[in-house]
């Protein structure tokens, strides 16, 4: 992005009111274009603005159609448009060749394909969720009309877009450099489209189909030989843990939650394989049947090596990780040019065999070890301290055997709900997954009921009483739930007030009933709820603390049904 001028913009066309706002990224200088005349709308000034800023960058959220509208105004002689004309332009089919330079912030992390809206981002950032039925909206509309309200609304929108641009600036910069390096001009494509484009452009097609012969691995535990059976689903029991194998990966399952702690005679070992499936493809020199083997592997290895080189660069590493994951995932997508069902099967099955070999080696050579959990590209073990050197030797032998890059961690505590929901305390940091995740959440993540994981975290790691933490927490947003819907559905309260398609609320003592409706069906989504789309400062809020306490205590009780630690004598005790 060589140009220095960046305009953040948004537009709304509702109730025959066209409102467009451009804000300078650096100075917050704003240009407004508003018109609510029911007759033809004069867009002369808008066209003049676009012409004078033709070399600038335009930044928006889910703005593809809006950029097309600007492009249309720029390239057509007409400056007078009816409301019908504007609707047709905004809803028309269009090509992707734009003269205007623009960045669609919604493309970052594939938001567009996860049904993420700007209102949902506002919810995630604890911002007011603008709604035409809100108190502030009704006040503005009653005094000044729709155009003024829409100006107010998109002024708020542009502030959020500016924040998102700054939040993801490193991602945008890295993405731009990568795209330029590969001579890819269209910045505004999602990562799946990017992967398809790169391999289709740089690979010669018509490769020979793969043989389905799997690598022969000798197992000490004959249970693992079941993996050579051509079945979709297999379950193997190891150390009281059910390992489920299916097309796509493997994961462990326990019937109860556990607590594990490393003490002087028992330690928790965590192992993750970096870019596992890409490693398997590269090590075995495989490629999809539609692509030349050498050219495919060359490109895949470029992304792979780049990630290893910049593994500590969070932004670049995450982007490259997603590219590698998408590439291997597209082997299973029928509509993809990379589709190769046989290759996908061989890749997944080989991954299962390799990780199962590690489990087999540990179980065989360290009889007192205990498998805690396993999930496709890694696992956790409880190892006798005196056998730590054996474990380390196994890791090194296994790593060399299959040419793997590993991330290894010694862990202090593990609070395990299931394979996707746990708190893992490593030396130096804490990893919270699933329902226990409460910090370092990127802005598109659901932050509903953060009070639950926060309280559980502080209960286990800091010994803080549940009731004490709940009643001392005065951040109302931690108690809130966010909901979003699409299509013809909208949210309403028991007085039939319309709250649009995104809503924020908390459970209260004297609240309303929230339901969703599409005009025909009516479904209750929450009872005794207080809608909190707009911030209202109070010393105390009508929070139903008992509601949240009951949920938290049930979850803690389930985790504490089995506590597993080592006592000072070296004997394993259950209590």
C-alpha cells in the first residue's frame, strides 16, 4: 500500500435515505454525503469526491458491494439516481475488477464466511449495538429524521472500522507483502480462495493418482493394527482413555472430567506437532491428482518453511498456519480443484498411525505412564518423574523416525472437562480452551457469559470462592450474552419491541422474555432477561447472581468428581 491517504467509509440506504461517510484514517477529517429526498438523488458531489481521491485507499467492513457502488458512480455519466436505481446498483451482479483501491476488513480471518457482522463486532467490543428502536435512535429520528440518524450510525461504524484496521494492521501488512510477492493483485479474497488461486496458477496439472498403500509401522500393542482396517470409525482403549479414530483425525474421550497436577514424582508432559498434515505431505512427497507433484510440493514447502522461520511472529505464523491447514483441508472438498479423496484418506490415516506409534512407544517403555488426552496433532501424558529421561528419549527417537517438528511443554496443572474444553497450566503461561477461554480473545470471538470461565479459572488457580468472585465483579459485560441471527429472523421482547438481528442481554431478577420471529414462527430464546444493547451506568445492576452461581458450581462439581494427583509417598490417590 504505497498511498498514504486512507479513507474509512460506510454507507446506508434505507427509507429512501442515502448516507455515506468518509473519514480520514489519520486526521479523522470527515466527508458526508446525505440525501433523503424522495425524488431523484444528485450524486454530483459524491462523484467529484471519488474522482479527486482515485489514488487513495478505501477501508470498509464487508464493503464489496459498497465499493462497487462507488465504482459505478465513478464510471457512469449519470449523476441523478432514483431510489429504485440505487437499490438495483447495490443488488446487481458485478465483476471483481476495480479501479478503486480498497481493503475489506471483514476478509481478515475469513469473517465474511462465519456470518460475522459489524453489529457482532460491536457486541464483542462492548460497544453500543445501534438499533432503530433504541432510545438514542428514536430521539434523533424524532428531532431530525432518518438521514441524521444514519449519519450518527455510520459515524459509529467508521470508528469501529478504524479500530479493526489498527487491531489487524500487522495481519494486513503481512498479507499485503505475501500477496505482492506472489504477484496477486486482488487483496480482498479469503484464504481458501487465495490457496486455490496460488496452486492453480503455479502448478502444472494432470498428476498420476496416488497408491493407497499406507506406511508400515510395527506396534507393540496389537490394538493399533486395527488402524490398517479400511473403516471410517475405530475406537481403541488405552490407559482407560477411549481414542476415537475417524476420517479427519483422532481424539480421546473420557466419561468424567479430571484434575491433574504435577508434583515431585509425577509430571505432565504436553506435545504438539507443528503443521502436522503439511509435514506428512512433504515427507512423503504426495500431491493431489490434479497437480504436478514437484510444483505442488515446492509451493507447499515455501509456506511450510516460512512458518517455521517466523514461528515466533504471531501474526505471520497464524496466517501461514491457516494457509497450510486450508490447503490440506481442501483435499476433502469436492468443489475444490485440490480435491483428492484418496490423498485425504491417506494423509489422515498416516497421521493417526504416526501419533499412535508415539502412544504405543510410551505405553510400552513406561508402564506407569498414563495417557491424559490426545487430539489429532498432539497429546498429554502423566509420567513418573524418575522416567522423564525415558520419555525424552522416546520423543527424540519418534521425532527422528518421522521427521517431525515439535512443540514440547512441561505442565503444572490440567483441569480437563473434555478434549476441547480445559485449562492447561504450563511453565510461564496458561492455555484455556473452549468453554474456559476468557482472555486474549480476538474480536470476532463470542464473549457470552465470560463470568463463568473467569470464576472457574480464579476458583482453581487462585483459590477464590465462587460467591465472593461473583458478587465482587462489577463489570456488567461479563454477565452478558450475545446472540445473532440472519435471514428474515429478528429479536423481540415481550412488548414486541424490535431489536434487529444482534442482541446483548443478561439474566436478571425482573427481566423480559426475549424471542425470535420470522413473521410466522416465534421461538423463546431467553427468560428473565434485561436487554443491554446500549450502555447504562448504574451502581448496581439487577443481575440474577444465583443463576450464574448455580451454573458455575455445577461445572466445578463435575470437574471435581475425580481429582487425580500424586501424594508425597509416590502413590496415586483419588479423592
